[in-house]
C-alpha cells in the first residue's frame, strides 16, 4: 500500500512585481495554510517523506505545514522538477519515488494537481483549491505502478471556515 498526500500551495500574492517562481504567500494564503495544516494530523501516517516544489509559494506552504505537523524543516526535500503545471510531469516524478517510502507528502501546483487527482482517483474534483489537501491510497507495492487510487481524505479551506 502506498499513500500519496498532495497539497496545492497556498494562495499567493500578485502584488509584488516578481517572476512567477518568486511569488510569496498572501495573508489569506498564510491563514489558510495554517487552518488546513492544523486539521490534518489525524490523517497522517506515522512515517512519510516531504517533497516540495522550489517555487517560493510552495516552499512557504510546505514550511507552514511541516511546522504544524511538528516535523523538522530539514525533512523537506526540494525538487525543482515539481515546479510543473503538467499532470504527466507530476506523474513521472511520483512514479520515480523510491519504493522504500510508503507515503509521500507533496507540495505543488495546479493544473497538475487537479488533473492528477482526476486521472488517478474515482472522484472528480473541479478544482483542488489553494491549500487543498488530498490523501490518496494506492493498493500497490511500487510507485511506478500507480493506477486508480482511493481518496482517503480531502480537506479544503472552505470546509473549515
């Protein structure tokens, strides 16, 4: 059994004139990231690895979640290839995970996340919102064999407000 937890980065700010990869979180994004991450502890396995896109908004989201999960910040593995908006690229990265890990918590971007959830689960989600948390179980032994999984839990900020 493999468990993939996908978190879309929190709402970012569009006010500063910076390139896309350097956009930081907005006040609402910070608040929503704290709200969701404070409500996921019961849905986390005992052991997991944490991967994050190197985009500032994703890494800031990963930092907030990691702190609220009482994990050391050094446990975040930053992967530049997670700065993708394409489902196929995201799928390739996930399938490359070492099989010694049974759970990956991944912080990334849309459209890749919503498209991944819609392809690899039996639930249609119109849009995984910013700070959205989706936990998917796959009945497999190797990450490269992911196919249809079962959504274990979805938590979106609007569900907690």
